[in-house]
């Protein structure tokens, strides 16, 4: 009976996911990034993909993770573009619809020497309160270790000892965790700061191994950034463009208005002019939330007819789009 109820709950969760929006960010998230299968990356020193009979299938909204035993597992990583300071990551956050007692762990690959490559890996699960993370891989587990990060570096900076006693500037105390070397996210930041290290999350991932899992991981949040998983193609953008005036004088301004929808994250629009058979960008600006824009460029110094178009470059959620050609006559 319990197994049947679990399957019913999972089915309802998947239906609910399909009815929600991929672009809705939680209140504390500044950006939403879509992660597709092609966006997953290999991180040296870690295990990626599935082992044994484990499955990790991308859906329209989420990844269905299923394991048949506690030995086989599923793991995957994605880049945290630009990196996120560990000091901005205070809690472990992810959305899991499935087995309540067996939830994936969120992994943080940490850079402490500024080369933008991971030097250690911390991981945490919601069942430990959402703040405590433990050391899963130390500096010696990653390839290309530099002399600035010696072997055992993170183990030596653990906020909690093997006897679960506070150390290394611990403020939050030591509670339950998944390993001996652990501490809250905030205490790890304090501990590393004591030895002059600033930690940055350069990539993140999920790890589902050690239990029997069956559910959908919809999203994962790292500080101000939320990552939502999908197998949907990027949205097609429709771009319209119209010149404010069909005829302008040489050297004056040409103004083009229109819209580009849907609006992708951090989307921009470019006004391009065709010259000698090639399109050249003359102006660019961020696209308004509603999709409208106004772009301007200077008319050539010689009379004639100019051809223009507006392009919205590809974003994380939208494909590149371009408007039909706009013709403007330039006179003296």
C-alpha cells in the first residue's frame, strides 16, 4: 500500500510541475537559469552520470531520479556562471517531489585559490536542517591541485571535529550531519576566512546515492541563483520593428521601435545596419520586462536607402530572434 501511495503522489507531483512556470523565481532568487542535458558538465575528481540501474531522466520540468538499491546512484553537475561567493549561500535549497526520506544531496564545488576551478566539495541535505554541509571531497581529490591548496586543506578547516566538537571559529555549534567533517555553511565561510581564504561556488550538482530514490528534482538554488531543469527547447522569439520615420536627413537620428517576446533572462536587443552585404550592430540595450524597445542610430552622411533589422541574441531560455528588414530613405 505504501508503494502504491508513493507512486500516486509522484504522478500528482509531475502533473503539478507541468502546470507551473519555468521562469518563476523564489522570493530570494535574483536569477533563474534553465539547465538542459547539454548544459551538464564533467568536474575532474567527481563522478558524473548514473551507475548500475539508476536513472536520471530530464522532463519538461525537472529530473526524474530513480534508483533500485542503495549502491547505484545518479549524479550531475552544472556551472555556476561567474561563481557565487559561499558567503551568499546560507541554506541548502532544492525542490524535490518524491520519496520524503530519500532526497538527493546538493553538492557545492568550491574554489579557494581564485583559479575558478574546484578545490573541494561540500554537500548537504534538507534532512539535516538545510544549513549543515559536510566535506565530500578534499583538495587531493581534484586534478590540477596547486601548491596553494595542499592535500587535506578542507578537512583541516572543518568547523566541527570528528568528535562533533566546535572548532576553527565555529559559531553555530555542531548538530547532526552526513560526515565527521562538517558545519553550517556560514561556519565554513568563517573557518576559511580565518586562514585568508574566500570561498566561491564555481559549480553545483545533485548526488543521489546510498538510499532508494524515486522522485523529481525540479530545481536547485545556490545563493541568489535558481537552476531549473528542463528538456524543453528554448522558446522562439518574435521580433517586430518599425522606423519612426520612413525618410530622414543625412547625419540625423534613425529611431526604430518594436517588441521582442517572450523576454529571456538578461535579454538585450541590437539594432543592426546592413553595409557591404554584412550586418553590423550600431546600438544595443537591455530589453524591457514587457518586451518593448526603442533603438537609435545615426543616419549615413550620404543619401540612399539603408536596411536595418533588430536582433535579440540567444539567452538561457530563448532562441535568437530577428525582425524583418526595415528600410529608411536618407536624403540631404
